[in-house]
C-alpha cells in the first residue's frame, strides 16, 4: 500500500486543492466528468484524500455546496469503508507491484450492476505500481467504460505509468502546495507552529509527510540521517559503517531524504561542489529507486555502500 493511501476515508479535500476540486465538481454538475481521472503529483500532498473525497461526492445522494453531505446512507457506508460500490486497488505491501489479478477483478466489479443503484467507483493507488500485465488489463476498462462507472487513478511518478494508460485518462495536476498555506494548516492541525519550518524543510514542502514526521519517530530519524551525512562528508564516519546505519530506515524513504539533501544544496547555490557531479548523483539516486521498485531484489546494503562512497567523494 502506498504511504499516502494510509489516510482514512474523508468527505473533504485539503484546503490547497480548491482549484482542482472546483474544476471536477463543476464537471460532475454538468454531467461531463470523464470516465477516468488521473491525479498526478508528488507523494504526500494529499492526492489520496482528494480521490476519496471525489469518490464520496460521486456516490452521495444529496451533495451540499459541491461536497458529499456526510449524512446520507451512501456517505455513511463510504465513511465506514463498507460501500459495496467502491473498490480500492493497491499493492499488498508498500513498494510492491499491483499484479494482474486485482485488475481483472476490477473489470468484473465494474461489469456488475451497482448494489446501491448509483455510480460505481474504483480507486487505484499508486497507479504506477501496476506491472505491465496489470496496466494492459486495465486498458479495456478505460477504452470501453461501463455505464455509471468512474476510475480514479493516483500517481506519484507519472513517468512510470504506461503511456497508453496515461493517454486514456483526464490528467489533473497537483503541484506542491504553497508553503504559506501548508504552514498555516500544519500550525492549526499540530498546535506546534514553532516546529513547522523544520517540518516543511525536512518534508520538502509536502504536508502529509510533514505531519507524518511529527506523528512518528521519523523526525528524529531524519535528523539522525542528516547528522550521518555530515559525518560521512567530514570523514568522521566511514561510508561502509554509514551504509549499515542506513539499513534501519525504509530504503525508499532514506533515498528521498538523500535526494532532498542534494537538490536543496543545488538550489541554495552555497555548496562548493561540482554541479555536474551533483546532477549525476541525483540521476543515480533515481536509478537506484527504480531498482528498488523492480522485482530484481537488489542487495540494499551494497547499494548504500556505493551511495555513501559517492556522497563522500561528492563532498570532497
């Protein structure tokens, strides 16, 4: 399951999603909403919650001011996670592929008459996790939509999604939200405005990740990781020892932290390093991420040893 998909069913989008929400709800009101919607943007900015809110709106019996009412039978079923006309398709484990069988089941689900007599909604998150067979199996449902059916795809990495799938969906872009708006939201939600700047810095401006950092031990893990990078850069810790310590964190999460550290340095322009080498290192991090997403089952310890040696060389 994607980490962003851990959000509980919600009937409302986030404040920074007003523009996208207004556009789609106007299309619903005019009965011109496309059969397949692709919500594309960075992870941890709330796309899954938007998808859930949109699904609730499509199922609601009596929407209020453009939102699901929250009080009808359909809204109660949806909020309880037991609506019979909603199907969520996601990996069995984080970082794993969505295989073909759940997508075939999706087709059978859409072919049936809606239990509640209204719309049927399928959410796929993250859509780029579909393996080639699964993505190809989805094409028939995209090309020959069943009446009253809606597919909502969420993608964090648009380039990894099969081009034929992308071309058959209406793409809705979700850029990083304005930091001021996210900062206000975080201050209100957490009640800790003094920690918001650090949270947003470590989260790269992504609100859901900033909240996750605070609600778990991830914030301390991120601080420890930055300290480790400083020690490797200064020659105080060997790359091999640092690689062992990196194994305690999620590989994909730690790669994201390292990518942020390098890209932030490039944007600041204060690092005394070769920009060409920095961009090459960023490209390498993306390739490593692809390997971790693949079924090749790479040796994570060896990957981190190589990355830490490259990091030390880059810093020198």
